[in-house]
C-alpha cells in the first residue's frame, strides 16, 4: 500500500515540515486510529485462532466469539476508514479524473472531498439519532453478549468524524496549494 496523501491537487514541499495544525495533528489522530484498527485486526485474528482451537481440538466452542468479532469488525472498518482515505487506499472511480490536469484536477479533488464530508455528515447524524433512540429505549442486543445496542454503534460515529477530518484535511491541503 502506498501513501498517496499527495493526491491530485495536493502538493507538499519536501524542505519544510507540514504545519502542526491541521496537517500533523489531524493526520496523527487519523494515523493513530488506523493503528488501533490494525491492532483490532490482530485481536480478531487471535480470537479466531482461539475459537477454532477450542472448537475442533478441545470440543469446547466459545459461544460468544462470533458476536464479539462482529462488533470488532464494525470498529475495525470505521476506525480504519479515515486512514484509508488519507493514504488514498480507498476505492475510487477515476476514469475521467485521471485525465484532468491543473485547476480541473484540483477542482475535482476538492469536490470529491466535499462529497466525502457530506457523506460522513449524513452517516454521523443518522447513527447519532440511532444511538439516542437506542439509549432512550434501553434496548439490549440478543445473543450471548448482552450489551446495550448503542455501545457497538459508537465506533460508527467515531469513524464518521475521522472520515470527515481526513477529507477536510485533504481539502485544506488542496485549497492551501503548494507549501512555500
């Protein structure tokens, strides 16, 4: 995977470090959450190995393992989404955009960032409404892990914020232009 944080319209001067805010602070937060997502992937891997070992070698399956992994997958995806966008590892349809140059490429990149910010806003508001409803209703999950249903939804809010921050940072870099 390549670090493509200098996508279309984003240029950085190699001689000067990025400004502390927003580049390094927001970028650091996004990278930290990406690292947490990676750590969760390793935890899920260990959990799967333990569950398979217990099931097939000791005939004592973990009843709650699949449910916990499902909750962890939500956190993995949402905590890693901002980092994927920052690095340029997301899925992009760039049939026309790949041929753009100069101002047109910068305008397209800016519009893309605005679309991601809008999506993250809609996602964040809708999941927040779902969390508020679940808390007011007092609903609990059904299964081996009985937890209030709003708790596994919190990483989605965090992921929406991280996604919006990653897009806003890229938009800021596009609008700022080349660092002097």
